[in-house]
């Protein structure tokens, strides 16, 4: 009965209380938009993601149920990020010319890496491809977007529905779910092992420390475009490994 009363109170918040909650958690929306900055192609405005994230926050406030035992901030963060990823997915169409450029980019990376004995810079790739640096960065942004969407589906498959339905998760999940979670973690760990130390650090800072692109650039003393480039390459390697593993 006490929990039911708590839930009723939550759902009947006054307008003032609701506005207070929106102001309190609005930084989560801006934070997630900053974290997804590396996956935003030029034709998508960051404000569009913020708008989608705000809708996700409102849905979180409307549908949150404390009886499920999930902290509101965790629930809201997933709702916000999910709404933004849905927006990216909706705008994920890419012209055939993009895939041609992607193949040329992969070939240029391989050739320059072999000749230079290191990974090429955006400027070197632009010169090799006779493209502007902005065009090369746009290709990397598109790769980041597509790869991020794929990784989200792998890592958080059916998470939202489980959070809402109250299905058990983690150690309280059923044997099949626990086995699936274990297999995913092992597969992901093997994919990460194929990366360089620098690439693993970028993923750790982004996915575990939850830093933004600019913050990672500051930590690693590299430019933001360079971090975006390295992140895209890491995700390509992981995606290719996971595809080979079925």
C-alpha cells in the first residue's frame, strides 16, 4: 500500500513539481546530445536531437514506475538516449555516393597506413581522396552514426521493454537471459581485444566514463575530429569482428 501511494503521488505531481523535475533532469538531455555529437552528420542539427531527447524525458516522467526498482535517472537517461537514437535512425538514409566514398576511404586508410607506418590524419586522407577535410569528417560521422546504432541494438537489445514491463534483469533474470547476457559480454570483450590500446581507451572514456567528444579530446590531447576518426575505426573493426562471429 505504501508503494502504491508513492506511485499515485508521483503520477499526480503538481505543475510546479513537474516543472522542477524537468529543470532538474534537462541537463541529461543536453549531456546525451553532446555525447552523440560525433555521430551527427552535417545535415542533422544538434537541436533536433535535443528536441527528441526532451520528448524522451517527458515520456520518462510520464511512464516511470518506482515499483520496478530502477532509479529514475537511469530510466530517464535510457529514454532520452533512446529517443535521440530513434531520431538518428529515422534520418539514417544515405545516398549511394556515400558508400562509394566509404569504400574509397577504407582503401585510402589501408594504403596510407602501409606507406606511413602509422594511421593517416584527416588531412592526409583528404589529400589522398581529393576531398575536403570536412567531407572526410562527414564520412566518419556517418560511420559513427551507423555503428553506434548497431552497437546500441547489440548492447541494449529489448532493454526498454524489459524496464517498462518489470521483467527481471541481471542476476534476477531467467537462465536463458543470463546466458544471452554472458554470451554478449564475452563476444564484446573479444571484439574489444582486436583494438589498439588507444582505441580501447576511447571506448572506455565514451561508454564507461560517459565523456563527451570534446572531453575525450582534452584527456587524450588530440583534436575532436581525430577522436571521431579513431572512434569510427574502432567501431568498424568491432562491427566486422561481430559480423564474422554471426
